[in-house]
C-alpha cells in the first residue's frame, strides 16, 4: 500500500481534502486532521479507536504497527504502508472519518452507498 492508495480511498469519502501537517502531506476531513505521511514516505500516522485497539494492533503485528514517544498519549499508531493490509488502513480511516464528519455528509454518503431496491 502507498500513500497514493490511502488518498484514493479517502477521496471517496465526502469532505476529504489534501493538506499539510508538519511540512508533510496529510489528509483532512471537514477541515480536521485525518492522517498524514511521515518523513520516511512509508509510514502513516493513523488514528485508532482506542488505546486498547492500538495496543492490540502493535501486539499482533509489531513489524507493521509501532509508536514513538511522541504518540504515547494519543490514540494514533504509526503504520508501515509497505507491510500493512489495505483493509486495515481503510477501516481505521473510515471509522475516524465517520467520527468527525458532519451528519449531513454521513447521511449523503450512506444514502449513496445503499443499493437501489
């Protein structure tokens, strides 16, 4: 998986746009920070739902998910894009997007995703 793959998935969600954070490419949802690429070009700063989820990811795949001291007090985890299963990243990002997107965007997105009867 690459950051371009992450962007392609994220841009399918309403209200997602490119930005920068700390001088590196990032994605914002409704103007708020969603995720960003690290300086090495292979690491994504990715939100998790909780500290427990973050710990579980790192325990299950320590070569893929890790932390630096900077992120110990937040629910973000560092993800090696070259090692991660794409579905894991897209799941994490969609949940974060759903938590921060305005209700009108959520309704429109969910309505468009429903199959016609």
